[in-house]
């Protein structure tokens, strides 16, 4: 407890690390799955509140830039008030505030200097390494989630019901290590860049096409913020390598699992598979719901209730999930798998504008202040939200990542330099004066 009082950021680190605990067999009939990480996140919020109350009155623990969270609270609240079913929308409102306001704000309060940044960032990298190791074992031993009739998809301890969880956490760790490797020198640089390369192995084995594309975009953003010249060189080399692979013998034959999965990216528009086709149908459903509720949306957690009334006839009744722990399950499609469209349908234009303002403001500050880690993490999350939304045990890690980014970009420059900052400006937690 004394260590927690001295370093409240340990509560944020513990929240991330507890997501590594296997969730076991999940009972979807209850509708609510509370994990150890969820409980730890409540402790994190409580610790941040105590720290804020116990701090000296002249010390501002909450920077002015945290005001970007206010529209998120207000827009979601208006969506609840405008919902035809407040009792259904109220739990969704609380969950939304937990993910996008309370946990990020708590991380912002508890991350105060370089050591705190190392603690929280290190917990994310450590969690990514552990999840990646478990995922590799699953892929090699056939104990992962099912894909094409075989249990070869790496999902870490999150299981098949949160099939994107491991890919998300591993991507966060890869972006952080890449940014750290570019900022550091000597042996630490080699270790960080080598770790980032190793994390790409479980990411590939996750078979998550969206995570691959998001990491590619995030890596380019990190390189660009660090050095435009280096980014241009990498793009040229990458383009040349891609051309050679495309023209090489057997290229694009899709004879192996990864090759087929990679090749399916290019056919997502012309010849989409069933999962992509269902996603397009869900996007159309969300758009139709929004057209009937343009300003404040239909209310949090009402997409699932309204889906059948607005969905096109070609939408599947559900998706399949299979792993050794949960067995075969038929899962209903309860969200549009697009955070922006989910927010638009449930919170209307006001909710989408608030969410985009929150993410956009942090992205602008990260690029302007030359903080590659923050810019890369936001780039990955922004791209990920195009094909996914929040949900599952890994959501807590997403919240902590948003809080870490907010801490990196919202505070003024100090002499205590955190890591993962470009050498183009003086190191600090936030923007240059």
C-alpha cells in the first residue's frame, strides 16, 4: 500500500496486467462479464480520486486539455435522455464513461513523470509479450480459436469470444517498442526494435487483417513523427519489396493459411467473404438507425435491440466461435463492428462529434509536440475503430492506452523527460511551450 501511495500508477499497471488472467468459460446469457481487470479499474479510479483530493491545492493534477473529455460525457448523457428506453441505455452510458472518460482520466492523474510512464508503458509491453507467447503456443499446438475448421488462430488468454483482444494488445506493445527503439540509443534501441519485430509473429498468427493494416498505418505515423526522411526511405523500400513479392514466383497463390488471409484483403470489396459481407450489412444497419435518430441517436446499447428492424435481408443470423475452453458457440451480431458507426447510431451526430473531437485533439497534440508513441497508438486505435468497437476483457487495456496517450500529450513540458519522444523537440510529457 505504501508503494501504491508513492506510485499510484502501479494501479494502472495492475489493471493492464490482470487482463492476462484467463477468463474461463463465459456465460453469455447474463449479458455482463465482470473480470479481475474490471475490478482493478474501479480501484484505479478510486486511487486517482484519492490522489487528486490529497494533492496540494496549487498543484494541477488534471491539465486544462482534459477538457476534451467533457463533450464525451455530455453527448452520451443527452443520448440517454433522448432514448426511448432509459433503463436499457443507462448501463451502456456507464460503460461508455468507464472506457472513454473515467479510466483515461484516472491514468492521466496517476501518470505524473518519467517513472510513471515507464511503469504503465512497461505493463502494456509485458502484457503484449505474455499474450503473444500464449498465442504462439496456441497456433503451434492447435489450441487456439477456430479458423477454417482448425483451431490455429492465436487469441491469447482472451479466448475466441474476444478474438481481437490479443491482436489489439500485441499491437499496442509493438507500437510502444517501435517508438522507444527510435528514441533510444545503443543496446536499448536494439532490444526495443527486436522486441517489436518478435511481437509481429503472434500478430501474424492472430489472422486479424484489420490489426495488420492498423499496425502498418501506426508504424508509418511513428516513423513520420520521428523523422520524415526515415519515413520516406522506409516507404520506398517497402514499396520496392512489395513489388518484388507481387512479381515473384508463386506470389499471391494463397497456398498457405497466412497467404490466403493476406490475399483476402485485396478482395474485400470485389469478392468479400461472409464475415466482410456481414460487416458491410451491419454498417448499413447502423446508418439506417442513425437516419431515424440523427441528433442524439437511438440510445446507448440499443443497436442490438433495433438491428433486426433495420438490417438488410442478407445479414447472417450470427457468427461462429470455437475454442477448447468455450467450445462451439453461435454468437449474435450485436454491434456494427465499427466504433464510429456504433456511436453514430446510438448517440447521433453529437456523440460522434464528441468522440472524434477527443481522438482528433489528442492526435493533433501528439503530432505537434512530436510524441511518436502517442501518435502511433492513436493512429492504430483510429484505424481499428473503422472495423471494430469496444467490448470484451481487452477493452480495459484500450482505456489505459487512451489515458497514457492523454498523459503524454496533455501536460506541459517538464525537465523530467518521459520516453518515446522524438529528438526534434525537448523531451517532455506534452507539447512544447
